[in-house]
C-alpha cells in the first residue's frame, strides 16, 4: 500500500476503528457494573462490527495484529508504523470522547484494567501473551485464502476470539488490546 492516498485512507480507518472500539467497548465495560459476560460480549461484538473496515486498511484495529503482519511481511513497515500511530491516537481520542460523554460517576478509570489483586505481573503477562496469540492466530486463519470456512463466516471468528479471550482476561484484569491499554494511561 505505498500509494499515499490509500495509506492516509487506511490510517483514517484505523484511527476511527480503534477510537470507536475504545469508546464503545470500554464504555460498555464501565457501565455494565463489572458484568464479565456483558463486557466480553461488548468487546467481541464491537470488533465483529468494526472489522468490516478491512477493505480499507486491513481492519487490524490492534497494534499487535499490525505488528504481526509486518513480521510475516504481509504489509510494509511504513504502513504498519502509520497504522499503529493512527491506532494509538484513535485510542486516546476514543478515551477522551468517552470521558467527555459520560456522567462523572463513570469516568474514574475509563474502563481501564488493572492486574487483579491475587495475580502477579508474570501471570498477567502470560494471560496477555496467550490471549493476544489467540487473536492473532484467529486473524491469520480468517485472512488465509486457503481457508474456505472463513469465506462463509467473514470476520465472525475474530469477534468471537476477542469475546472468548476477554472472558478470562477480564477475570484476571489484563489488557488484550495494546492501544486500549495505552489510552488509559494517557487520559
């Protein structure tokens, strides 16, 4: 995607996609009163809907996915750098919009996760690594042109993977989305 016009269009779609993801999914997490299933569903269904920007930028919506696509030489490094920057900026803007649009009683942590009191940093790192790996593997299975199953299901497996991963990750209070984690520390 070396064409600058296409790169800008892709960056805008990543910016908007991640911004909407943070706004919607974190907003649902904040207002669900720590309902783990509702939170996981909000994250999964939000990704399911937003992944349809894939025809513009690839629909990465996650810097970990973007980075993995560089490592496997599926996108150029310049594109990845622009997309990741757009994703981080989108996350910050999504968190800012969330903060601006919610009543003050909900804005304390903007849906930010923390490591659970009974978990260690090492345990949280393991959960984060494994859930991110599940997401990336699911993305690769979904975009594999040889995989005929995903032609019928579209991006549904990606949304379902995010939802399933959040069922455990929310319990241990860790991040599955790199730019979401970043945005919480900037707001």
